[in-house]
C-alpha cells in the first residue's frame, strides 16, 4: 500500500502504456467532513469520540490508514454488523480545494439477537442457548444471557452486562452473575458454583491486554460415587471464596487455532482470602512460540507452569483449586488428570506443575485435497514432558524441590490434526509414554482430543 499507477497526461497516444508513480503520502489533503450513515439508536457523542482522530490526517495515505483504524474502533463498539467506507472530494459549504469527505455506511445490530449453537472445549461438546441485547442504551452496552449443557454433564447459566468506557486504553467493564455445575469422575467429585464476577479490562499497549477481576463464589463439592477416596470426601461441603485476579495477555499469533507464526504470553495471578473461608495465592503462566520452517511446516513450542500456596492456616484450599495434569489436551500419553498424587483411583491434584511441548505440524503426505478440504488437516509429531507435585515453602522447600525435579514425565507420538475453522481443533494421536511414576495412569495408544487450548 502507498503507491498507485496513473498514465502521464502529456502522452498524446492513448495506447502508450508508459506510467508514472504517484506516492499517496505526497498527496496533501485534509478531511473536511465525516458522515456516518445508518445510525438509529447509537448516540452521537460516542460516534464523535470514535471518528474525530480522522481529522488529524494530513495526506491521502494517512486518510486511508486512519479510516481503517476508525472502522476497527466502530466494530469494537459492538453496535454494528456491517461497516463500509467511502472517500470522495469535498463539496458544499466549507469545502476546501484539498478537502475530502469520508462517509461510513453502517448497519446497526437488531435490538434482540438470539440463537442455539454448539460449543467445543475441554474435550467436550456443549449445546448453548443464548440471547443478546446489543447496544442497549446507544453507547455499546450489551446484556447477554446464556445457558449451556455439555456432553459430560457440565452445565452453566450466565447473565452478564458489558459497558465500554471512553479512553485510549479501550476500557471495558463487565458484571456477570453465574451458576456452573461440573462432574470430575477422574477425581471422584462434582461441583456446583454460584457467584458474581466483576471484570475491568484495558490495553496498556496495542498488543497487551489486562483484566482486573473480583470474584465472589459459593461452591459446593460433593462425592460423585460412594467409592470416592477419603482424601476427596474430607474436602466435600460448601465453601465461600472471595478473590481478586489479574490476567495479562500478549497474543501476537496470526490465529488462535493452529497458528503459523507469532507468540503468546498469558499470566494469571489470583489472591483468595479477602473474605470467605478459602485462602491461597495462585500463579499460572503459559508461553507459546510458532515458527514457519518451510511452506506449510510449522514448529511450535509451548511451556506452562503454575504454583499455589496457602496464605493462612485458618483458611482452606479445596481440591477444585489445585492443579491437575494429563490428558489428550494436556500431557498426552496419560489419562485425564492421570499425572501426580492419586488415592483409590482418584486424582488429588497438587500445588505446583510444569509442562512443555514441542510440536511439528506438516501437510498430509502427498497433499490429498490440497487447495480445499485437505488444507484443514495437518500431520502432527510431538514430544511432551512435565511434572505435578506438592512444593512447600519454608524449610521444606529443598526436600520437596528435590523430589519434584526427579520425577519428570515424558511422552511422544504422532497423529493427525483437523482445524474446525476458527472454533476449535481436533487431534487424533498415537501416544507412547516413556517416563512415569507408580501412582500415574499412563495411557499408551490412541488418544482423541477436541478443544481450543492444547499443551
């Protein structure tokens, strides 16, 4: 972008193809007028605040770039479904010789939008029924309610209200009332959680997003079967958690599903104990890098780690707060939650973990269906390593770290990956666990996983 070609008007013969270059950044212009056509419910003040930066453009190239930025900001308001841009010379009162008139054609969203769709995540499919009321008061507000039920007896009901705020940091505040139910047969318990979540999100840089959250939740943990381990049964019952959380996200990947380039950094920190009977400090880190080695051949490296510590002997840490490891979306070659402390077949979780993966994605042999359906498939070769265990601070930390570093798990394998648009990906792998401990549950052979976030 930046250069167009035009015939030299001094040439007397129209068939002559000699051309000269015109640099757009050398064409001095100014924006005299901005029109936004198609507004009905959206308030003028939020539109003016969104488009006013376009008046600062000083040449034609800046006008085009700024118009695209303004279009992105208008899309981010959540008020419109279609936005078109039309640039013409200025006319009428107030027009200048170098003036331009920029018109945005918009179509507002309907007052109520609802539907039934399917969700994919955590190796489970869910049916979701939802309703949205976008642009509720004309400034990008949104009321959203949704109920989902999963194939593994998980359920969730949420009602959330989102309010965009003005500012260069793109601040958004969201309040959510939720109820969620889930069953964890690998650990022998089920859980019902009801609560309130308040989230304040903003950008500190173009690619860096922060979310500051407060969550108050009442949780009820109960045994899934009579054969649940005693270590699980003693943690059952209701608990009240009040916590603050900070999420830092830096995502430079070209796409979230099977990226070919870019990196991801995500850090989640949570402090519980500001009320209620649950208290801990929890950190969870995810790093990912993607590199294209050859056309359609991508090398991916992923590292995840987490640590949880109790902040007071008078406050509890529930089994549902612990870290777990293992499964087709985690440490492949092991059962779901199949790594780490177990008792009577139930995974108990632990306070610390790390896991890493090295993956090579290549096209299918002989490229069947290239240029069509076959481009959704990739051959997948991987090696995974990791560990899960309890690490204690204080005088016990040397002993616990020594035991923790000597029990690394390792697996490798290969398979086929299918990209389901930008919604999820499916993996079918043959896994070979190499290093594991007596209490683990290795699962050699074929493993199937479907979801968004994989190790």
